[in-house]
C-alpha cells in the first residue's frame, strides 16, 4: 500500500515538474519575472530602503535625545571623596548615575531642510530603480525577439531541407528518364548538406538565444523554458514611423522616463543642500536638562550611632579676662562613631536636577560655512549640466530610434518586394527545370537566391518590430507582442 502511494506521489511530482519546465512564457511574463528576480533591481530596492532609513533618521532628529550614565570606581591613597569633598587616605568606593536630555529648538532650518532632502532622496532612489527596470525590459524584449527570429529561421531552414529533398527525388526521376545527367545529382546533394548544416547552425542559435534570456531572467541554464509561439507575428497595421514626430515623442518621454524625473529630484536636493550649508553660519538654540545623584562608602549616617563615646575634660587653666584671673576648662567628645549611610539613602540625599538653555553663535569656523556654500553651488551647476546632458541624450536616442524605424520599414518593404519577385522567378525556373529546359545549376542558383532573400526578409521584419517596440517604449506604452 505504501509503495503504491509513493509511486503515485512520484508520478504526480514528475508531471508537475514537467509541466513547470514546459511552461510557455509571454513577453510580459518574461519582463515581470526578470524585474522581480534581477540582482540589479534588488540592489536598487536596497538603496530605496536605505534612503527611507535616512529619512526616518532625519525626522527623528527633531525629537529630544535622552541618555543615561552610570559609573563606579575605587580610589586609593590620599584623595578627595567625590561625595563628601573631604581629603582621605583610605580607599573610597564611589558611584554616580544620571539622566541627560536635550533638544534642538533652532538651528537655522537645518533639520527641516534635511527632512525635505531625505524625502527627495527616497524619490530619487525609486526613480533610479524604475530606470533599471525599464532598461531590463528593453533587454528582455530584444532577447525575446531574437529567439523568435532564430526559431523562424530554423523553420525556414527545415522547409528548405524538405524542398531540397523533394528536388532530389525529382532529379532522380529525371535522371532515370534520361532528361538530366547523373552529375546533376551531386549538385543537389551538396545543397542538401548545406541545408542540414544550416539547420544545425540555427538550432545552436536558438539555444544560445534561450541562454541569453535565461540569464536575464536569473533562471538556471539547465532549466527548460519555452517562449510563447506567435503564429501570426506580423507588423502592426497601424505602424507608421514616418508619421512619428520627434517633438511629440520627446515631450512624452520627458514625462515617463524615470531618469529624467530623477534628475529633477536631484536638482531639488542640491538646492536644499545650499540651504543646509547656510544654516551652519546661524545660531543654534538648545534646551537641556539632567538629573543625577552620587554615592560614597565613607558617608556617615548621623541617625545611626554605633558608639556614643565619652566626654573628656581637660585640666583647668588660668586665663585673664578683662583684667581678672579666671579658670578655663574644655570638654570634648571622644570615640563617637556613626554607621554608614545606605546606598539608596545617599541617592535620595544627593539627588539633583538642572534645566538650562544654550545658545551657540558661530563666529569663525575655519571658513567651513563659506566653503560648504560654494561647494553646494557647484553641485547645483553640475546637477543642471548632467540633467541637460541626459535630456540631449534622450532626444538623440529618440531621433535615432525614429530614423532606425523608418529605415527598417523601408528595408522590410524592399525585402518583401524582392521575395515576391524571386518567388515568381523561382516558380518559373522550377517549371522549366521539370521540363528539362534549365540545368540543375540554374535551378539551384534560383532556389538559393530565393532562400537568402527569405532570410533577409525575416531579419528585416524582426529589426522593424524591435524598432517599433523602442518607439513604444519612449512613448510610455507597454512592451508586448500580439
């Protein structure tokens, strides 16, 4: 019974694994999976979390700081008791404890501007990570289309092999009928070998393209995946790169490209850095307070008499007071001792509090304030230049994408015309070949020319499709294939 259940479970797991391995991936699924598992995206997410922690740190700087202290020690030799302030030659054990608190009331708006800056830094980290995702989406789309291109070329190579095999059969019949010489069969066999080699080459190309896609998806190279097959992948009917205006696409890209938004946020952060630098030259007003207490093992407790002692009387002495002789006698208490004051009693006896207001006015700090302001101004200029360079680069990239799309459209249309013309020529040559009007070399040449034109058409189609995807990307459209 156990063996039967175990066998059933193993079969279920096998088919589950097989079904997972044979999962078909659409372009959208590939992009989403790559963005979720990319190490660069995860690193960007960590940068976002670090920026959020910095934001929390900036906000908490508004709140008071509270710290406690506790110390203890033993003094040897002649020293001053820190509690009684008396000189003693005995060892003294002492301890102190306290709680200090402080809060900044005014520092030239530094805390307020740091909070604003930290919020902007969070937005910058998010925008940078979105840009990483966008770049990854383009890479995945290119790898995805490359697989489709290689697969279509593989199918084309297999069809050429089938046609060559059919041609070989036809040639054998013509040779048997005496229409063609035996030597013509060698030309067909050579073509057959080239077609088989082409199939192997395209199979390797498909495998390498899948490896590139798996690398982008962070998938084990040994895992089997299969992209979604689109049987009718054609150029969209409404595709018209000739009607795309540079200004229109550029204005849309300014609003949807994350790195442009990040540049704007960096400029705002740089402006706040200038205000923060100015605050270094303004007064700082702080409120502080503390409570503390002390203990020493030498403090006596006058309420605890351990030995009342004895009164010692000195012998009378004659003294003259106002010209008269009198006797003076002194008394002193000898042997009086007290117990030690307890730890908690001393903490209560020595409990002290303080509250104060401090004002720090910068007068001269080695020109750090002036240099910080100049450095912040230079940072603003550099940030503005970088933002302008990125905008110029974006415009150039869009202009290049439009030019590529238009050129690829012309190339695709020209390839279509070439294939149609060569196809008609090949059909005519094939008819004449069957009638023995042309030799095998002429027929093979016509076939090879048509095959190469078909390959060029496939490449032109996918180049055109990818260039259209680039234009959609800059216009903020979703990358997908239909």
